[in-house]
């Protein structure tokens, strides 16, 4: 059901109404899932999206009336993604001798695969900025609100992310 | 603006994020600087590749994933809180009603509330009496089972199963009879000491829906599951299945302690290894008990016909004996309870009712578990008796 206005949805969630939270998921799930996919990969996308909504339920009493739901959810996604990365790094660092190779990627163009592989090497704040802009088409100002930083920082992060990525991709291209 | 500054601004220009004044400056620069025009064209191509790569790979969620999140979110919603304004109104109404009511009946609770509390107390005492009766039955059955196999060595398969099963059941019931058994030189204690032998590590790795899953049960009985992105750990299979049911469903992980399955693949220890794991994990369920009996009966039977006969006969005896369980009649002095409850004020009565309801709930859960354990204990006794006759 998509007939809730933003203010109705916020009021319903504040009151803890089940149908309001159901609508919150209906309206925002696909977008959060898409971003989660781009940030954390196919295997973790559904879990990361779910963790984002569960964290949103807990954090709803702190939701400010002047904020936008979609931007607020993205900021929660970013926090959850940071937690996910920390967990992943801890796991990667653990001496697991039986770590298994990742599943075979789908055959897509070489440059696209190269970009996707190298995006993972960017620091979290650069990668998130890049994904929010290119995957979600968010404006600098909205990214700044979601990432709690000045607009100028978004601009310089995007510049930095693209530069680094280009260097990484061309380095990999060299024989 | 220098070419370096222009280069930085080109990104924002392509993103449509330059303000009008800055855009004019950049475009003026592009009119005469061939190097920056070249940069602009390269950058435009690069932006296109990035957008295609990042946005093009994403596959939308399934309906099931969306539904699962919605269900999890709804399950996580806290009870609705009453807004302060409404709360104030309710308090005001409550106070005025309270003043009128107290003028009529002071602070004594109404009769139907007293009756409800008395009924709850009766219920709790009934549960308590039943739990004690069931526990006594279990202890009796386990004691008898251990007595029958006492003369056997810890390597005897039936004796070993009965000893480990009875210890696990007693522990789940809340008792740990090990010290006493050790003092008495009981076989169960000997088996526990002998159980220090390594149980072996069981491991299974399989690809499910493109993801590689690895499930391992270590010598300590703990189960570790590695899936792409993270890993979980549980004390035993029961805990894994209950605490991570979604993960287990998704990757089709199931089995029991000492016998793991992922999808269509399975891996397991031999029966002695499984018993050692069951001893460590403390999980003695219906399946473990059946496996124990089947393993023993298969070794004893001379042919398939006799094996089948033994199994059927054991099943029937278990079923019949489950019917013959003692019923516990609670001895509740209703008059005395009523007299006591009637002396309570409204507030005291409310608190008493809440406390008793919480205790009853816990007792109900323990009673349900004890009833299941009674069936295991009775089955073990029958197993031990049959093994005793069969020596």
C-alpha cells in the first residue's frame, strides 16, 4: 500500500502502528536494498537492508520532524554498513583456514567488472558517497545530510573517489 | 581559476551541482582551454562508465525478501506508547473514578478480582505439584535404568547410551547428579570420564544457490556455520536451529549433534562419536534416543525380521508406558488462600496477581519440558531393561 503521505507515515510509526511500519518497508525497501546491494554485494544485501529497517524501528523515537524519511533511512543504512564492514574485517582477519572462494561472477563487461571490483578497495566514506550518487541519484545536499557532513565534503569525496578509482582501474589494465 | 581548480569543478559540473556563477566561470574556461576540454570529455565518458557499472549490476529484491523484512520489522515494534496528552487525560479520568470508588468501598478490591487471583494461585500450585510429580517419576526411571546397566562396562553400547542419556536428562531437569554418581562409583560417572576421548570433528561444505556454505561441529560440540560475509556459532544443533532458523532455512542446514546436513549432502560421526558429542552438548532428544536404540538393536538382531520386531516392540512399550503416568492432585486449601487474599488492598492484589502470573508462566514452560523428558526417561528405562534381559 503506497497511499501514505510522508507525514502520515511518520505519525503512524511514531505511534508504533504496525500498518505504518509495514508501509515504511513497502515504500522504502527496494531503494534501501538497491543501495545495500551496491555497497555490500549480492549476498549481504537482503540482510543489510533488513538490519537497516530493524535499526530504524529502534531509532524512530529519535527521528526529527524536520528530516526526510528517505534520507534518514540512508543514514541508518550507512551506520549498519559500517558495522557490517567491521564484522567482515574481523572475520577476514580470523585464522580461518577453510575460507572458501567466492561464487563465480556473472559474465559482464571487463571494464564494468574491473570498476565493481575496485570500488570495494575504496575507503568506506568514498565508496558510500559514490554509491549514493551514482546508484541512487541523490543530490549533494541529501548525501551531506545522510552522511552528516558539509556539502563541500561530499563534492571533494566524489572527486577523490573517482580519481582513485580511475587510477586503480588503469593500474589493473596495465600488463 | 587554475586548470587544477577547473578540473575539480568539472566533476560537479557533470553532476549538475555547480551554482550558476561557478558554472559560468567553468564554461568560460572551457571556451579557450583545449586541455581542460579534453579532460571534460574524458571525464564525461568516465562518469558514464561509473554510472553504468554501479547502477547496472543491481538486481532487485525478491518478494520473499521484502516480506521477511516487513515481518521482522513488525515483530520488533515495541508496544504502543500513549502520547503524553492522552496519558494526562487518562490519569485525570482515573483519579476522578478512583475518588468516587474509594468513597464507596475504600481500597478493598472487588470480589471478581479476588476470585481471579485465587484461581491463579490454584493454577500455580497445581503446576507446581505436577512438576514435582513428573520430576520424581523421571528420577525414578533414570535411577532404575542406571541400576540395570550398572554391572556393565563403559564400552557396552547400551550402557553407554543409557548413562549419557540419563545424565543429559537429569541436567536438563535442573539437577546435576554427577557428584553423587561419582561418589557411588556409578557407571554414568565412569562413562563421563571415559567420554573425554576425542569425538572427532565433522565438517561439510556445499554450494547452495551459488553461495558456499561450511558447517563444522568441533570436538567440543560447538557448531560453526560460515556463509559468505559472516559466520555464526552455537553450542549445539538445537541452539543453532532455534537461534538462527532463518539462516538454516535459507541454506537448508539441519541434522542433529554428530550428524550434519546441508542441502542434500550429509556428514556424520559413528555412533560412539555421536554419543561423545551428545555427552558434551547435553542435547538428548527423541531422535538421539531412537538412534541409540536402533544402533544397539541392529547389533543384537540376527536378521532384518528380528530387528524390525525389536523396533516395533520397543515403540509399543514406549507408547503404552507413556499412558501410565501418575497424575498429581494438588493439595490447595482454597479457604485459606481466599482469607489471605481478602486482606490485600487493590495495589497489593494487583502486584500479587502479576507476580503469580509470571511464576505460572515459567512453571508451565518447565512442566512442558519435564513432560517431554519423562518420555525420554521412560524410554531409557525400557531400553535398559531390554538390554539387561538380553545380555
